[in-house]
C-alpha cells in the first residue's frame, strides 16, 4: 500500500485517480506516525520548489523522510525536493541526491516552460522502467530541471540540453515528468513502483 505525503504542495487528485485505475491501494500521510502504515511512499509536488520545501519543513515530516528505508518516489517538484539545492527560491532541498535543480531559461534557447510530451532514455537499468520501451514519451510541465548526473540518473531527456528525468539512489527514486498524466505507460511506471 502506498502512502502519499500530503503536505499541501501536491496535485493529489490526478495521482490518486491513476492509482485507482491500476488498482493500487493508497492513503494519506499527514504526521510522522502515518508512515508506519505504508510500505511505499510517494512525494508529489507542483508549483514552486522553494515554497514546497518550506511546506514540507512546516509539516514536520522531513526527518522521518530522510530516515526511510522503504521505497520512496518523488514526482515532478517532489523529485526536485530530493536534490541538494534549487535555483527556484535559491533554497536548500532534502539533499538525498547530490544534484542541483536549475532554471532552463538562461541555459537553453527552447521555449520555457517545457510543456508537453518528450521521449525518455533509460539509464542504469532503472527498475521504474520495467516493461516500458526505451524512448517512451511522457508528459512534462516544468521550468526547472535536475542537472544530469550519470551516477544517479535513471533516465535522461533532451530539451536544449540533456537532463535527468529520473533519479535513483538506494530506496529513493524520482521522476520529473507526470506518470499519472502519461497514459498507460505512465501507469505502468506507477505499477512498477508499487512492486519494488
């Protein structure tokens, strides 16, 4: 059963709708004790990474998240929270991954934000992509990206430059795109996470 960290900065409805479609049970995490009820954890997130990190701190859940040994998946801003630092708000993040979240605008000639479907190349045999073909298209909406790091990258995408769209380290995973809005293969990724 999946616990969704409900700290006021995530699009919970689309995620729970996707979990309903694939028949995966879930519940909400509001206080540290709630983590004990679930064997896998999702940290959703939309909007401003600096503000989301402050909301997560205010929730009192940070220390428990950092100590988790069960599988954890950050989605969109939820993935950016797992990095060390974000230029969005110039804020320290959870620092689970020694990676930085940067803004596209000063680094690419492409339109910002990066919105729509883009293909993803799997790296380092990331288990989130089991039974998902390489170069599958997923749905993105973001102006900030996680700088590519070959040691921790689970998948890479190109939008003016290569950047990590999935990360993996021990029991922690993240995806920049929205699997819950990416059709059947996005649902497959959520199903894969539910079986890690």
